[in-house]
């Protein structure tokens, strides 16, 4: 299977069965109170959402741009996947948040944001286990 994003091919392993993306996102939000957001994104947020009581750091337009940026980064990251293998996840630490992304399948990018002081490897390992990767 292949996905074309901004002219770059991503090679993705097939995912079997249907996933309940809303349930997945709720489960991720339940992992730790420092998880701010868990959602399936394209440009728009399709499933999941933000933890109640959390203040948005970005406007809706900036959020959409950030989601598109995350998708483009996956395209670039996986451009060498035939040589080094498919990425399991990617994490970027900013001054105010950490952004962790997982390519679920051709149509679904899981985006998770957390507070900076979270033990991110515990969250990542738990998500990988839930995804069966």
C-alpha cells in the first residue's frame, strides 16, 4: 500500500480489522492526566479530542496547519522506509508541549499532545501495545 502526501510516497504496513478510533483516543486520554489531546487527524480532527479543562495553545487555523505539518513530516520520515523500516512513532518536544504521532494506516494519523513533564516513554509504550505494533 502507498499514500501520496505532497508528492512524497509513504510505504505503510497493512492494518487488519476495524479500529474504534474514538475508543482508542479516550483510552489514551485515560493513560495520564498530563495527556492533553489524543485524536485522529488529517487537516481536521476526525476522532478523539482534547481533555476537558485544557486551554488551547493554538487557534483552530493554527491547529489545522500543525496537523498538516505532522502529516507532511510523516511523509518525509517514511521516504526511506524501504531501507530503514517503517517508523513506529515520532515525538517532538516543544517548550510548552510534547507532540507524539503514530501512523495508524493510510487514512489515519494519531496525534497525541502532552505536558512537557510527562514520562513520555510510558505513554508511547502503552500506545504501541494498544496498537499491537
